[in-house]
């Protein structure tokens, strides 16, 4: 029996190793954006924005997107969960710990009721800014900003992936000798179509639910998610998070 169990364990490890070696897609990590406004209630919005961008970008072919849970774990390990803004050196360190080739990071602020977000895609190894993009939305309407931003970022990453693929094809020996660092576990993404509308206040509530979940308060997280789904029934990403809590 012990021999059989050992054989199964070795087989599982071998399969996992083969799959990891076969999957050479570059990894993309979405970091929390910095809030530079004065409304403390909007600080937590960074979590909802990250979760929604991760979901949207997960449909891109040729990349692996790090899940927000993994980012939270790294931030906790590095004691960066409540430290505020992340400087370039720290962002690079986080990117390497996540096994990412590209980072998506940036900031957002509110002005006269309107939200504005600016993002940049950075190559982790060199610190080079691949491209910067930005988006804004109508007062109180969060989904317009998020969808514009995810669309712009998707375009930038597609272009970066073409360059990466071309470079890899030209230098097969180097690519084989120095494979991209891999995350500790294979991320499983869940794409959820964006809701037709999403008020900023509802997005903040969704972000607060994620924050409560990160802090281990599942009761509060469930309550907030239920209210979010009630306010915006077609917010499928929130519904997925609520289903996870029920499992």
C-alpha cells in the first residue's frame, strides 16, 4: 500500500512538473492602485478595481494572470498590506515574488465627483515602462472607467506579448536556458462579464466585502456581497465571490 501511494505521489509530482515546464506563458500581475484623493472611503476601491481588472484580463490568450488572493498573500508575507503606496523598487520585488514578467500598476483619484485612473504596464526584469494608459468616467459611474481601462490595458499587453513571442522565437536557446519564473501555483481564472451599470458606491461596497474577506471576516463579507448583488443583479463577479463563500 505504501509503495502504491508513493508511486502515485511521484506520478503527481512528475505531471505537475511537466505541466509547469510546458506552460511558458508570461505571467501578468495586477497590483493595487494608489489612491491620491482625499476621500478615505475610496481607498478600499483599489481591491475591487484589481479584482475586476484581473477578471477582464484573464481572457487574454498567451498569458497567465495572477489571482488577487495570491497578491494578498505576498503583501501579507512582506508586511505590506497596510503600508499604503508601493514604490518602484518594492513593486519590482513583489513582481518577482509573484513570478511575473509584467506588472500592471497605477493610481486613481476623484475630482468633482468624477474618477480618473492612470495605469502603466511595467516589465519586471528591467523596470521598463512598456506603456501608460488612462481612463475616466462620469460622476458616480464606475463601470465606464473600469471597462475603458481594462480595454486599454488589454491592447498594451497584446502588443507586448507579440514582442515577447518574437524575441523568444529568435533566441530559443536562451529562452530554454532561462525560462520565465513561475508562480507557486497555477492560477485558475474566472472571467465574468461586466455588468451593464455599476455605481461607484456599489463598487466601493464590493471592495469593502473583499477587504473583509481578506481580514477573515466572512460574515461581513457575505453580508456586503449579498447587498452588492441585490443592488446590481448582473454583477456576475460579485455573485461568483458570493458563491465561493457558500462552498
